[in-house]
């Protein structure tokens, strides 16, 4: 979730999917549009990138852990969904200290555009928390948000993380519940401290 109020806590205690609807990590896509060679995709998106399919065959979208996120582009997306702006220097530090930073890129061999984002903080062993899950409004409703979350969970599972939490805005709870997340707290087990 992003900055906001009145959010709810969701926890992922068990494996989400028996099998993923998405291609395996590092695959360069279908036999369709293969004009970009795998080396080019690796150069743009690093190792472990993943392609998400959308109904429009002319559009290619890639999840990347390694392509550096442009903070101004990220702000363009978060502003488009109505989140308040944060000072970019603080966002830069937050990303630097995150356990996982995932960009969703609309592919262009010259200049990919950031259209989605998520990040996680945590110890990388026992606990992780997902933050700032967002898909640009122009790209919503095509399964990308779910693909982004599936990828995030895959990465954390690969690290061996035991439990994953996130803080969902009330209007998005069902989005997560449909993917297997459980709503907490059952007995007000969560505590929060805010700087202001
Ligand atoms: C929430 C968000 C990431 C979803 O991204 P998306 O790409 O539109 O979602 P998807 O297309 O993958 O949707 C997957 C499923 O969830 C459903 N869904 C999407 N947004 C939903 C919502 N807000 N509430 C309930 N269900 C939702 C879709 O209808 C779809 O259902 P289906 O599989 O039955 O068709 C996106 O709407 C967004 O960025 N919102 C603004 C920022 C935000 O609120 N982030 C979450 C903070 S906690």
C-alpha cells in the first residue's frame, strides 16, 4: 500500500499458488514477437526479469528487480493514483534500504517506461512487508497488479521468507484476499507508532 489512512493489515502465511499463471523467471516471452533478443532484454532488465502477458500483443511488459527506477517516473505513477508526494531524496533512501524493489516496465528497446511498482522491506529470512504496490491507471485492469504481486511473493519465497505482511487501503482489500491474503488482526494484534 502507499501512504494513506484507515488501512488494514493482511498477512500471507501459506503458499499462494500451486502453480503460477506467469512464465518462469528469466523467460523472454512467447514465440510471437521475438524481435528483441534475450541479450537485449537482459541488458535492459537484468537477470531474473519476467514478462507479463496482456491482451494487446503489441504491448510487452516486463518485471525487473535490477533496472533502476527513475524516481520522477515513479512519482508520476503515484501522483496519478492520488498518493501524496514524498521528497525524492527520502524515497531514494527508502528504496536503497528496501529488501526488494520491483519495477513493471512497458517495453521499449530504447527507453522502457515505468508503469508499475512494488517494494518490500524485511530481514530476508523470517519477515517481509510489502509497500507501495501500484499500477498506472492506464495499465490497470489487465492482470498486471496480480502479476506484480505474484512475482513479489515468488521472490520472497525464493529467499525463504516465512511470512509476508502488507497494509491495504480499504478499497483494495479484496484485490489481495482474492490472491490468498488473510485479513488481520483477528484480535487487534497489531500495534503502530507514528512519528507525527
Ligand atoms: C490495486 C492495483 C495495484 C491493482 O492493479 P490492477 O493491475 O488493476 O489489478 P489486476 O488487473 O491484476 O486485478 C486482478 C484482479 O483483482 C481485481 N481488482 C483490481 N483492483 C481491485 C480493487 N481495488 N478491489 C477489488 N478487486 C480489485 C480485478 O478485478 C481482478 O479480478 P479478476 O481476476 O476477477 O478479473 C491498482 O488498481 C492500483 O495501482 N491502485 C492504486 C494504488 C493502490 O491502491 N495500491 C494498493 C495499495 S494497498
